[in-house]
C-alpha cells in the first residue's frame, strides 16, 4: 500500500515555491489558488521573508497550495492508495482524495487561517516541540505548567501549546532527557484558545459539498480511516481546537501494511517522523521538482 502525506504549518521556508513555478502551468495554477484563498501566494512563496510567511493567514494557504502544486506534478499519483495530512495538511489530503475540490480546499483554508490568526491575537501563546522523554512524564509536566499537548507526533516528539511564559518555563526547566524547540507558529493551535475559529470554519464548511473519498483517508482525530466526505469535513472543522494524533495515524499506516510514503511539498518533517516510527518503510520527501523522479520510482516499486 502506497500513501501520500501532506505537511502542516511550520514546514514553510522563504522562497521555497520558486523552483515549483518553473513547471509548466504552475504559475497560473498558483495564481488561481491565490484568488481562492485570498492571499498573494505567488509573492509569499517566492519573495517574502520568514516572519511574513509565519503569519497564520499566509502560512496555512501557502502550505496547502504548495502541497497541491507538488501533488499535481507527481508522476504516478494514480498509484497512491491512501492519503493523510498533518493539521492544515488535511485540507490538501481532502483535495487529493476527492473529498473537496481544490477551490473549496483553498477557500476554506484561507478562512481557517484568518480565523485562527484572529484567535491567536487574543492572547500571547505559542507552541514548542518536546523531543525525547517518556510521553506520560512529558504530558504530566505540561499539565503542571498549564500547557496542552497539542500534537502527538510519534517518533519521540510531542508538541506543547499554551501561554508564552509557560513555554519559556518549559524550555528553561526541561525534563531530563528532553529538548524543547520553539516552533515558528503564531499561536496555541489545536487547543481551546482556537475555539472562536471553529465557529467561523464551521459556518463556511456548511456551504461546501463534500464527496466520499476515492482512496483511504485517515483522520488526525484518532488515526482512523474515514469513509464519508461529510464526516471528514466535520473532523476538519473540529480539528482546529483538538489535538493532532499523528502518532495514531502512523500506527494506522503500519496496521494497513503501508509499503511506501511520499511526502508532498514543503516536505521533510513527516518523512523524518516516519523514519523513526515506521522503520524499514521507504519514504521520499518531495521538497523540489528534482525529487519527483524518486517519488515516482517509490510509487512504482512499492508493493501494492
């Protein structure tokens, strides 16, 4: 079973879309994505600096647009048997699975980014990755500090979210055997701080027509496969203020007999996690068009 995975916020970097725009039709496609999302993604992905593309209103549609650009350029994508996305990457996964049109995916993610940016502006919050340590002990420490485990990423990584002063204490006094790395995001995503954004996204999603998935699609909620498009869209909405269980998604990949993983642009994070948690499963990170042949080879050679 061969799958495609789509990354989440924080995976973007300045100028990362430039090589993609050299592909035939990519500039026109990205201009259309910009119109749907309400963000100048062409300029953002080629000219803006790290602080500008860190803005949630920009980062979220930018990442989904990049994932879909690389997905459309991927030779052999008809061989993909399943998809999953990490956090905002679920919108790209929904489009790749045929649940949402690309227009609806970009329109909704634009609304999501703006609503989450507004929610984030209401309090000084952020997120930090905690690498290593016993998960139960890490969660207990977060609770002591009033922080929330927002992303269970597997591979020995958990993301804490909450007030900046509490995150600073976590970094200053890390548990033995752990490292704390601040993330380039603008707020405490996937926590109760994002509750106002849920309502805004739910209102927009109610106007969308969803189709049932053409391939297996797993949800961040609990790693389960979702059979209907309507239910997946409901989960997309609730996910804004709920923890990302990527660890359970990877467990589901293993149970399903996944034999190859392709991560779409801006790639690297999810293949890194897979190499630690799914040892022996080949994975290709599609960072630039130069990586497409290796991804196509994996899709062609991995056991179905």
